[in-house]
C-alpha cells in the first residue's frame, strides 16, 4: 500500500521541480533614457533572463531575444525622441520561445548589451558607425557579431534562436542534449558559435552549401572528414608526421608528399604533409605547424688555430691566464675569464673577446707562435659544422703479383688532419651550447728503411660541451704534438761513397714539441637576418 502511494508522489515532485525550473520571466517595464554620452534602453524583468542579441541593417535595428519570457507591459511600443533610437517594440518571438525586443535606430551605431540583477541594459552610442565594406568572399559569418547571456539553457533551443536571428541553416542531431551557461559580449559570430558548441561538448560541420550540422564531438559523420595539404618551409615532413598522432582524431590519417627537383637531381625534400581528418583536428594541426615550421637561427662559427712552441716553463703549452697577465691585474671571479677545466691532458675554458685579443697579442710577443688558420663557417641551430685542415703524406705500398711474381710499388696519400666539429644550440636566453669535438693528428716519427719509410702518427681527440654567450670565446688547449726532424749534412762527392761515406755524413735529429690552441667564437645570426 505504501509503495503504490510513494510512486505518484515522487512523480508529482519531479514534475513540480521541472515546472519551477522552466518558470518564465516577466518583463514589467521598458524605458529609454538620455545619458551624457549615449542613450540607454532598460528592460526590467522579474528574474534573470537568457538573452541573445543581433544587429540588422535594413532597417537598422538592434534585436534582443529574451527566452521563455512574457510581457506584462501596458504598451508594447514605446516611441523615442532621443537620437539614434526611434522606438522600442516588444512582441512574441517564435525563435526564442519568448519575447523579441526590437530597438529601432535611425542609423547603425555602436552598442553594448548587459544583463545583471534582472535588468537588460542596452547602451547606444550617439555617433554613427562607418559603413562596413562588403565581404571579400561568400562567408555567411562575415561582419556578424553575437551577444549571448544564458544560464542553464538547452543547446538545441539556442541553435534554433541563433539560426533565426542570423538567417543560418542549422541542423542539430538527435543526440545533442547539452545544457550550457554562456556569457558572450559582442564577439564575431563564428567565434562565438564555436565557443558555444565547445561548452556543450559539440562541434559543427559546414558543407559547401552553407548548411551547418551540430553534433557531439565524439560522434563521427559520413562526409565529415576533409583533406588539407600543408606546405612546409623549414621543417621536414618526415619529422612532422611523428608528432601528428597526438593531434589527430580516431578517423584521421596523415601522409608525406615528396617534391623532387628534376630527374636525377637527388633532391627528395619532404616539404608536404597531407592530412585527412575532421575540421577540429585540421585546425589543431594548422596551429601546431604555425608554431613548429619556423626558421631556425643560424650560428656563425669562427675558429682560430694558433700553434706555439712549448717551453720547459709552460704548463699545457702556454700559461692559461695569459689574457689576464696581458691586461694586468688580478682576475675578477664571475666576470673575467673562466678558470679552465683540465681532463685527458687537455684544457677547456672560455674568455671574453677582450681576453682573446690580449691573448693573441701576448702570443705574438713570444715570437714562437703562429696562426695556422682562421676559418669561418655558418650552420643552422643543432646542425654540425666541420672545419678540417691538414697535410697529405705519400706512403709507399709494396705488393706482389700472384701470377707473374713481379713486385709492384705504389704510392697512396695518407692525410694527417687537424679537425674540429662544432654542433651549436641556441638557448632561450641567447647563449650558445656547443658540443665540441677537436681532433689533432701529427707525425711523430718514421719507421722502416729509408726506401720504405712509414710515418708514425699520433692522434689526440676529445669531446666536450661548453656554454658561451654570443660573441664569447671558447678555448681548447693542451693539444700538444711532437715532431721529429732529421737533417743530413755531408761533404759533396765524399758523402756518397759506399761504406766510407758515413765518415763524411752527419745526421742531426731535432725534437720539437708544439701546442695547438683552438679559439672558437660563435655569433648568433637571427632567423630574420
């Protein structure tokens, strides 16, 4: 017995709650007042109404739709003598399922609609607007603006009202059942409509005929996907597609397009990305590529290879603080030259440009130093630049022909280089992080007979990272090498006599130890430069 009476009571309670939630708003009065700088139209309501407004050109008027509202006015038309308002009319509106308040104007003016504490306030400027040029394309959203104040409003009702206001063809699927609370004040129609649908977890699909279909975001529709080709200026498409899966929808896919330059040209630059996906995903891809496909900064790498003869009093080739010594005074920690890092018999540190000039001047005064090379190269951010210089040494090779048994002597070239690889990276604070790989090879002696002498090559290399500012100098020292020089002096004719000629010849062997210092100066070249 109790169960039978509880069910009707619960149904009546729910029905009453729905009726209370959908209680209409009454408009009790409308007034037109002249202020100092504008004219104000005020509508007094019994509650907080859901309001949407739009502007019409022919005739010029501002239309305000008030949803679920009823009129309690004695007169539905109010005349006005305040420029630019001619009259205000209030009449039923099928689009808003309520009332439509139309403010007639003598000509278009700036306006602002606000809703607060049961008042709908319309402020109108007294200065006319400049004429709007015609749209460049057949965009049905061009030049239209939306003002919307709604609370707990059904999305389908809002779509029906906006379609009627702006003469749009809008279809909503049956599963669009969102309730939204939105406050938009004089925003472009397309932007406002997209924001409104996003708040209701929906999106719109616009076909070529201008029909707009509103549907839930996760629902797929036949014909919804579109194909868009993105041309890249700086990034490689093969790198871009690796980042795409996070931006595409479940139905989206991406392909890489190749563009070659002539037959056999060897160019296979992948500068084209073809994306097939829903419009929202295509917009995300476009926004991502606008940020990702930007020119990289370039770095001018200037290097100085300075060779100096090592004395017994030198440490790692030369005194590291020679720049300070040349300038005079004690070092200022934190602003002067950075104290070096020593590893694997090598020294790595940095100087400012003044310290570099002082160091080079100091080396020249020694009289036993020389600049081997001063190369410069330009490379992109995160791309490796290579500078190499060296000597080609002929080396004799002996081989025997297996068929004839003849001994063949050939010569090949053996390169003894001094190489430097620099991979710069420009940081966000304007510094340059460089991965440096110096390599030095030197002939330290010869082995074998005089007819088949082979060079003994010593190689020294290192790999380090150093951070310097734009125009600062990174220094690598300790790249020492030993050279052996043989000088034969003999008496003419007598020195060539077999066996006895040794008495008339003298061989002098000189050992020289040289230190190679590498000064690396990065200069950031801005992308727009």
